């Protein structure tokens, strides 16, 4: 069995450490990007809901539960 060269071990240890550091940076970057995407999706959802409600009110006027109930009663009579 041949002896392991200490220089090779040191070189390998440095490479492993560099790879682990890069991996940690990439994981942090991925987490930040995932948070950004989540935030943007939530903002888009809220904006879409607000725009939908605004359009609905401009076409039909404000709707309340009472007006919806009255409409249903009138339609079924």
C-alpha cells in the first residue's frame, strides 16, 4: 500500500473547503431567489384580485350579500 502524500491531502482539503463555501453561497442565493419569487407571486395575486374587483364593480356596481340574495330571489320567482 502506498503512503498518501501530505501535499495531495492538503490540496484536496483546500478544494473541498472551496467547494463547500461555494455551495453555501449558492444555497443562500437560491433561498433569496425563492423568497423573491414567493413575494412577487403574492403581489401579483393581490394585484390581480384588486383589478378583478375593480373591473367587476365598474360593470356591475358594488355588490353586497343582500343584493346578491335579492337577485337570486328575483331570478327564481
